[in-house]
């Protein structure tokens, strides 16, 4: 998936220098620049083209997950004509890899809100989430690993999800400092659950 249709070289996995199956290998950091690696050209679709080609026009898209190692913004931009308006619930990754390093999360959140009706949250741990839509703070544009979860306000089918997400956000705020979990704390918890 990308912003537009085309062809992109991708690791064939035959030499496995990039580590086919490695979670953080993508278009911007593959091993296709290495002449010893064997890459193949792969068809690349915009989100709109993919949806129009493979999903029936009258079918809603209940859940769309985008995790493409830095190309998330581009994939979502490629869904502005048809695809995003059909999505009930959306998740994507935000970081500094590939094109993300020069793209604005704020701009994307505003587009998702005003054009498509999404309310977006940073997904946290231990049932914590922080609303981004309508609660923007400039430090949210700091590029770090995070996941963004968005629910489309235009669909009654996801009203319960939207309600629960807002309830979780309010509960997160009420936790005060106990609702905050920094990277070091999360790493400690992962290695020692008693922390």
C-alpha cells in the first residue's frame, strides 16, 4: 500500500539479508539497495485502488489497520477518494521512519476529523488512551513509536466503541500521574511484571 499505484522493489527473502518477516523492515529500510540481495518488483496499490479492486462497493470496512513502517501517512493519503469514508474503526502507527519523519501527525488528525469524522486517540497501556482530536498539544508531533486508534463518528454501528473510547479517555485523565507510562517504565514492566 502507498499513496499511489506503482511498483516497488521488495526483498524476495531468498538471501534474507533484510530478514524477511522482521517486524520493522519496510520500503524505506529494506535491503534492496544491497546488490547481493535478491529483490522482486511488487505491485503497489493506493488504498483507494485496493479497496475498489478487492472490496465490494456496498460493504463497509469495519476495521482498517495500517502498520507499514513509516508509510502510514502515505497509505492514508491514498484513501481520500473512497476508502476512508467507508472505515468504521482505524488504527495506524506513528513514528520517525521513512516519510513520517517529514510529515505532520497534526495535519493527518485534522484531515481525519474534518473530512471523514474520525475521533483519534493515542493508544496506551493498562486501559489508558489519550484523545488527540480536539485536544491537540504541540508535543504530540514528536516522532516516537506510538499507535493511534480512531473511531468514525458518522456510523451508528460503532457508537458503543466511540462511547467506550471516550469513557477510557476520561478515566485516563482521572488517573492523573498514575495514568502516565513512559517508555522506560513499559520496558521494566515487560521484563518484570511486578514493577
